[in-house]
């Protein structure tokens, strides 16, 4: 059986900060239309790796490939140009603006010299229907729940053409019902061909939603596993690098 086409490949990525080796020859391979989790303890290097993939930081060495093409990102704009979008753990929305205004901010469609809000509204409506992200473009963000705000953030990157979506601890701020709704949305996105890479430390959730899991420890990738092959306890042991007590011991 042939290997699935790769959406993203990070090869031997190394990144240092003063006194810290954040990423040490890290490798990550994500198939097209895959939901791929990256797990590890705080300080394992997960967020640094995703910031590199999104162009927020440049690696000291290593290679990034997107759909088989070698790329170098100097800014998020470069990453967005290659179809990569990122939803941060802490949302970056203006409460006093509407859903539509937040989504188009910085990417306002023009008709001549004027804003073409009708075109933006139509595009947002089409994306909402396609991906099952139900949003009212005219509602003020301050009136939305946390889960709805997260959908606005996801819509922002889809509006800019993202087909590879990075999510940083997406369930950390959600109540259980909102987690279920998010996972439904992620499966809808996946069904439409969107590739999803997400950082998480909630291992049961990772096992429930992901197709593949990469484990990081102390700045390195230590394992790439299938959810069907491991338990949450197995993942925790890989994350810390030692045996952990089981409920029976």
C-alpha cells in the first residue's frame, strides 16, 4: 500500500533560545486530511514547533515541507500563503465588533475602493454551511459563548484559505458539551479535506479524536503512534520518559 500524501513534514527542526534547546532535531509528518495530535508535558517544545510551522519563529536548522514543497516561512503571512492557519489558545477577537467584522479584519474584500460586505457575508455563509460552523455574521462577539468565539477564530483562518489548521490546546477553555461540538466540527472539516494539527495534554480527548499522535519530550519527538495502539497511560509514560503507577499498583 502506498504512503498517504503528506500535508506537512517537519524534518530535523532545531530551535534554541538563550539557555534553552526548545526543539532538538524534531520530526513530524502529517498526512493530508488527517487529525494529528502533538502531545507532551509543558516545556516539551510543542508550542515552539507549531509557532515555527506558522511562521511566527524561524528554526535554526531543519526543513519544512508543505504538500511536498520545501518552504521557508519568515512570517505568518508566508504560512497563510501556503494554506496554513493557526487558532491560538487565547482568542484574538474584538468584543465590540460583529462576527463578520472580526473574520474579515485585515482581509477586507473591496469593490473598487469600497468594502464589499455583501461578498464577505456570502463567503462566510458558504463556509459555515460547508464546514458546519453555524455562526450569525451580524452578532457582536461580546454576546457569544466561548465555544462560539472559537468557531469565529476557526472561521477567520478558513476565510483566508487555510486547508491546514493548527489548534493550540483547543479544549482547554471549553465545557464538555462545547468539546463535543468542537470535535463534530473537526470531523466535518476533515471530511472536506482539511488537515488538522492540534496540541493537547488531555490524553483521553486525544485518543477520541486523532488519527495519529506524535509524542514530544524535552524538545524531541520520542514516538509516533496510532490511537488504537496505546492507552492514555501509555502516552503519559512516553511523555515523562518513565514508568508510571497504574490504578492497580
